[in-house]
């Protein structure tokens, strides 16, 4: 018996354009995201570094929802703070730190299980972790009301 054929890779596409000097936008799935494209530090809009941090945060939150469903994990919301550090020479991101706050009454071992799944199965998480240090923690907080 032969091994099953691998499935086709998932594809994600965006279009980006410069709108005017210093301002650009990304179009993805019918949404537009404006960002700073000026050669200096971003002013008023997120720059590429913030967009990378946002993709990392989005990956974590998407997987909180995904694994809450798969694991039967009860959570009443989540928020995450992400910090990306950039080094000058060579120019690259050297570190990503995060703190994920979950509103849940799940016991600590279930929170740890969710955290392991976030680290193992996050596509953006794993891609960034292959390129730089990623450290973070999950903080369980009691549900509201």
C-alpha cells in the first residue's frame, strides 16, 4: 500500500501598493490595511515591524479560538501584547516577546495544554520562531462577571 499523496499547500495572497509617498496599503480578502512606507520611522500608521507583530498576535488569537473548540477549552476572551525587537547589523528581528491574557476558569494544567498547542501548531508562530527567539507566557484571568 502506498503512502497517501500530500495535500496541496494552502496559499495566502495579498496585494500592496504605495498610495502616496509615505503611505501604502495592503488589500487582503476585501479588507484594506494602511501602513507607513516612509523611509524613516513610522509616523501615525503601523510600519512593517508592527504588521509582523500583528500577524504574530493574530496567529495566537486565531489558535486560541481553534484550540478552544478542539480541546473543549472554555475561555471568555483573550488579548495579547507583542513586542518585536530589531537589531541593526545585520538588520533583522532578533526577538519576539508576548503576554497572552485569557479569561478562563480552566485549571492550570488545561491552560498549559492550550499553551503547548499554541506553540506547536501556530504557523506564523513557528515561522518566526525558526528565525529568532520567541518567548512568552499565558496568563489566566477569571472570567468577567
